[in-house]
């Protein structure tokens, strides 16, 4: 079954008590005889109180100014191709399309299960093109294994180009775009339909070790005779994958400048989360993306239990138990060398995660942060 040409979103974008969250931007009707354009606005162009009707109190409406093209100084020209990914400081808009930058072996499958099975949202990934639908002339939403997908493949560069040509972001069909090609995915968005990006991090040594065993046990493209030490010496290991894909430096030696660019992109463009703090991270992602549980209490409980279960147990875990290389071992030293820039980026992401707590964290985490700051142990 497909929902051809139908928007799939059913979102609640917050209320007047959450101005940084964006407020309720489903336009309230203007008074009789007045157009939406002539409805009153506040001095800053963002908030307006509509006149009371039939004795009811006035209601508040958020009116965001139209988006404008971002301009960058000479030092930040590398951000120009990413200008249609919204900044963390930008208000969310109903036309934004959340974007999950999928780092392999870093909880991505779990996030996708949460979005599809628990929340019932529509994804653009690689699933929707199965059974020959990668050649469809128009966009459709397909029901596949308890989840819904747009018939595009955003996990490959040609697939991203096809999705862009078909107008994926402006179609309103996708609640989430999933891809590991961040810079290439910029072509999916435009000024009026911007990407709202988030990322899940995993300790680089743990991720590299997981990838080693995943390729041996699941993919089968790495021979069992290849030891983890051989792997880490360059026989298959990724070199600073996260830093390279975020900074778009796919070849050559990475430099400190590349790392600083990756940090700035992360700071300005991404909500960050962590595999080892997934329950908290999923809460932040839902709030940032504007996703809500259902109003019905029974259905809401089912969704909450589904999310908690996946956050606790995950999915697509390595089938074989393995030990992480111990500190001081040759394997640990070699993997650490191959991931030295990723490790610095990971540490910086931890700092960002704490800074983002104030706006996006759970009430419990906000309280913890305030307590640490009072004791002098927290970062400002």
C-alpha cells in the first residue's frame, strides 16, 4: 500500500511557553475580513496576540519571519554548501525535514527502529526502493515490515541525487531523512525546506572494534585470518571516519584545520547524542525534530515502552560477544592512532552534549546540570 502524494506529518510544534522550540506554527485563522498577512504581529515579528472572539481570551500565534540566505565570512566559506542545513540557533519551522547523519555501528539501526516502529513516522533511507521501486517516476510512501518509507535511497550518492530531483524535501512525505553522506545530502534541501540535523556518537575505539567484528561475522568481506592488529594497521580499518565525513576530507592526511572545521560544523549544525546515553539522546532528538507521542494514553504508553525497550537493548548488535582491546595493548594503540581525530571530535561532542542540555535535555538532566554547576563541577 502506498500513500501517493500525501503528506505524512502529524506534528505538534510546541506551545507559547516554548519560544525556543518554535511554538505552534500551524497558522491560526485570522479574524473575519482579515487576511493572514494582516493579522497583528508583535514588535519583533515573532509573536502576535489575536483579538478575543466571542468573549474568549486572546490566543497567541507565532509568526516567524521568512528564512533568509545565510552569509559567511572568508574564514567560514566551508559552511556555504551546508547553508540549507539549519543552524542550532535557528527556530524550527513546519517545513524543516529532520536529518539523521548515520555513523555506522553507532546506534543507527536503533534510532531508525524507534522512528519507524515506535513513533510510526515515515523515513527516507534505503528500504523504500526495494522490489524495484528505485525507478518509480513519482514519490510514494510504502508500508514495509511495520514501518513506512519513501521510495528513495538516501544511502547512496546517486540515490540522493534522484531524491533531490524528485523534490523529496518539498514533498512533505518524509518525517526523517537518513544518510551517511552529509555533504551530498545538502542537495536535498533548499531555503524553504531546510534540514534539521542530528547525530549519534560512539566511542571511536569501541566503534572500530565493533566494525571489525561486524565485517567478519555479518558482512563477510573481512577474512577471519585478519587479526584486529592487522586490521588496525590499515588492513580494512576506517581512518577517522567521523571527522572525514563531517569535514568532507575523504582523502589525504587530516590536519588540525580539518578537525576545527568539523568541530564548527558540529557546533552550529548538529544536535548530538550518544549510544551510551541513548534514552536521554532519544528524548532530545524527539524534541528537536518536533516529534510527539500520541495523545491517547494507551497508545502513548505503548510508544513510550517501545522507545525505552529499544534504548535499553538496541537492535542490530554484534551477534558474537567480543572483548574490547585493553589499554596498553598493541591493538588499542593502533586503533587509537587511526581514530585520533575522531577521539578529539568525540570529546568535543561530549562538551556540546552538556551545553545542549539547557535547551533540549530532560528535566532530570537539567536538574543534574544545575546541581553540578552549584557545586562548581559543571561547565558553563
